[in-house]
């Protein structure tokens, strides 16, 4: 953030407000604090969703896509599980090839507890029609395949703060 602030001051980087970034990160930390109940804690709910799935992450804007790649990398490194981040064109075939869940399958039988995909959309509030169209296509494909879809959103005022908020 310090380097981006310097680049902003010499007109070589994006607009950066270190105080705004700190406030955005504080807001995420407060809303996802460990002492908050599961019913109001978005972080805990998302952790539960990620625990029994193979996440596929998508971010529509450039910064949201970078955040998606960063989060997927963290999921692969920390627990050593598979996670993929990509463009809509790369994730759509995976969603379309996903077999519907068999409601009669025994989850305790060998091979019965396989992890299902989870579509995680990182939304930084981009109002671009192309981004919204891609998001709609991914959500429709996920719904058709019976794949759970979660969204992480931010309303931070500047793009660097939005990026940091999505990664956190």
C-alpha cells in the first residue's frame, strides 16, 4: 500500500488512499471476527462452504480477477486442496460438465463423499455490462448443474481498497 501510494503521488499508479484501505480491511476484520455468530459472520459461512467443496473462483474486473487468483493460490497452499481461478470461458465448461448431485447416493459409501464444485464470485462492484453478463452466465450454468454459488462483495471506495478487501 505504501508503494502504491507513492506511485499514486508521482502519477504512475492507481489512486491509492492508505486510510481508505485500512478502513476497508478493518471493516472486513470486524464483520468476520471469530467471536461473531455464524448467522451474521460472512467469513465463517464462506469457510463452511469452502470446507466441503472444490472452489472455482471468478472475478470480473481486472482487480477482482487478480484477487481470485490470489485466493485460489492461498487455498491450494494452506490446506493443500485444489482450487482454480479463471476467466468465465475457462470455468463454464467445468460447470457444464458437472454431473448433478444424486440425492439418493450414500455419502458414507466408498466414493460417496466426493467434493462438489463451488463457484465463488469476487465482486468488486464493477458496473461494466460485459462483467455483469459473464457473471450472469456463470451463475446460470452453476444453477443448471446444481453447483452452489457464493459471492464475496465489497463497497470500498477505491480500487486498491476493493482489491485488499476481496483478498482478505
